[in-house]
């Protein structure tokens, strides 16, 4: 039996009361959990607390958006819109056509498709329905029927948040909603397996405390070529590391506070974002060394997006709410990142999704030429009192935000198959032989190279990447080098400037016997200018240069003048 709207609207209050008691107990036991104290006045937790074997959703609702039981006629101005998210993260939301993002949640939301239709219509997004093939809802086994029991404990609100965030970031993506039979680990893990078998991008906004046997469950998330995101939790560092976010096969998504200002958006680490060192999962290779996580095992988070309910997103939900509201939590961040990956395209099966983030962060960050600027390094805020890097945001990797937040989709794809090791713009004297090698990195040999805009006289060897030759023309040139490796990875392009300087000495050309136009052109080509012009009686050089100064072959400074005398016939007798 489907609960009445009135009873559903009471759920947030009942769950909030339960959570409030739990939060007091947790704060007493962990007095250092400043994030719990900070979040309390601003939000209500959606789902019941996790217990062993029963994960919880990581949804938070901002309080005070509407009076209890009252519906808003339009989205609150306090909530972020799809346009806000696209602007904040510089997403090109025109991509993603034909790609499917799967959402995994517990129980059935009977209003999922109709609520989604209202959200998308409100913000001018294309319709996504069962009828047009964009939206599909299945049970944990992948079948359209039977669907699970109607949602309890605000899992319906979680479903609305997830669907709306995927729609906001990738409105052209298809959406697969996989509903687990219940909010227990076995059911949810089975739903993930179904989602991964039917989509290349899977968002999960749920989790629970780590447990010793989790490493034996990681196979549910080991799907090469599929991006699986998990929220890190809403209790800050003091809430403990969440699983499955701790699995090395998933992208652990932390949270920020995303604030609108007159100059755009700013971000700081959100006080509730989960972080910490796993007690059981081994340290993945991409977290060894430069990230400096201070963890001997797997560390979370990997990346982040807006999660603070006080800076949360507008969501439409009529199953557990009255319609328009503002939701947050790392439940918001996970589908944002999953949809961002969908805009970029599925990774190769050899490239675990988290690896891509760290490869950009470590191997081709702002200190590498050329800088990529595909991640914003969040350096302020904290989620507890344990210091950097697990609690405090800092320059580089940190627990609440991982390697940072996305700038477009560049961090979600394999880094360029090469690094163009050119330390600066180039400068070479004209007529001086030169050689410059573009070296490959991170790709599969052999590389193939090409270049456009090279100064005349220079060329690039396709196999070696050596640019060589003797430049013949002074001036400034914009050179673009493109490299491919042996795989189907996207080509890498790098642009730099190359100035060909004029010679330090110019040679005066021989223009004797040349007509005016020919002489003028030869002098200009030598980097000199025409000086004084006169006439001299000379029957051997009528209307041609009879004399020049300086003499042909003289070395002079570039830009020097060449004076010319042109032959004319005698006025009275003429030439014989």
C-alpha cells in the first residue's frame, strides 16, 4: 500500500528526530566532530542511520525552505539550478547523447518518472520518459516487474535528488533507475551489478561503516570500463570511512560548499564531507607517492562537488516531500560526478576511473608544461579537527575534496597520450640550424607526431617527434604539435610560440642592373630599407640601378639604408 502524502511528509520529521538523538550521542563520543555541530542547524538527515549490513542514503535536506506540509509553487532561489552547476563546473551540457547513467537506490519510488518530468520541464531540459526511451526503471535483477515495495525512510527523496542531478549535468543522457529490494547490503550490491551490466556510468549515494569482510565484496564494483561513483558520507571525518566508497574500484566523491558571488562561484571543503583512511582496503597505486594522503591504505575522497545542503540544489519530490525543496549531502555530489564522466565518455577498460583523476593531478597538473587546468584545488575549509590532509583542505590532495572539483570534463578522460616537454616558447635566429624534440609520456608506444604552424624551413619527423631544419623567414609563429599513441586514446595537442629572429648582421644585396621594383624588393628581403634615390648619366643602366651604397656584400645592421642611383641618358645628345 502506498503511504498517503501526509504520512510521507511526516517522514523527514520522524527521521530527523531519530537522527538528532544519534547525533547527540555521536557528538558526545566524538567531541572533535565539529562538522556534526555545524551541520545541525542547517539540515535534516533523510534516511535512517546505517547499521551493520544496512547502508543508509547520504541525503540531507536544508531546513526552512518551506513550512511543514506546504508546497512551493516554484523552486526556491536558495537552490542551485542546472545552469548554476554548468557554470560552476564549466560543463558543456550539450554532450552525452546516447550514453546511459544508472542510479542505484533502495525501494521503489512510484512518482520517480512524473517528478522527473516536472524538474526537467521547469528548467527547460528535454523530456526523459519511458515512452521516448530515455528513462527506464528496473528492479535489482534488471526486470521491469515486479518492482520493490514503495520507498520508506526517505529513499524516495534520495531517488529524486539523484535523478535530478544527473538531468542537470547531462540532460541528453539516458537514465536507468535500478531499485534494490531493500536497504540491505546484499540487495544494493546486486543492484550495482545490474547497473554496471547495463550502463557505463553508475552513481551511488549510499554507504555504511567499513567492515572486515568488505574486501571480499569488492568484486561487485570491479567492472573495467565502467565508472562507479559513491558518496563518502555526511558526518565529516569523525563519522568514519564509508564503504563502498572505500573500495579501490570506485570513485569516492567528497563534498564542498559552493557559494555564488558577484564574480562567480567559490568553493571550500564542506564540514560534513566524509574522509579518512580505510582500515581494510589496500592503497591503490595511484595514491602512492605524490598525493601524500598520510594513509597506509586506501584514502577517501578522490574528487568532490557541491554537497553542503546550505548551498544545495533545487529538487522536485512529491513522494517524501511536498514538491520543490533544497537537498544536499554527498548524495548530491555523487550523481554530479557520475554525469560529468558521462559527458566525457567511458574510460578504457585498462584505465580505472579514479586513476584518471590522479594521473591528471600528479602527472600533468599546473606545474607541468603545458598546464591543464582541469581541476580546481580546494584549499580552504575542513571537516573535523584532525588537521591536514585528512580533515583540512590544503594545496594538493586532501580528505574532504580529494584532488579537487572538476573544471569541465578534462579530468574524467585519459590524459593526453604524450607530454610535450617544451619548457618555454622558442626563439631561433633566422638561417640558423635548429632541432627540438617533443617527447612522449603516459602512452603506449609507438607515438606518431604532426605539427602545424611551423616556421618556414622547419619540419617534424612523424616517428621521432624531432622538429628540425633551418628557418628562412623572420617573424612570430604559433605552432601546434599533435601526438597519437598506439591506442585509440584521444590525440594530445600542445600549442606554443616560436619566434624567428632576424640576423644580427644583414648583407647588402647586389641590385646593380635591377629596375626600381626589383631592387626595392631585394633590399626589403635582406632586412634593409631603401635610402636616398638619385640619378646619374649612365647609358649602360638606363632606368636601372647604376650605383649603390653600401657596396654589394657589405655587412650592416638590420634595418640600415641602401642608397641608389638610377641611370639616365644625357639630356642633349641621348645615348648612342
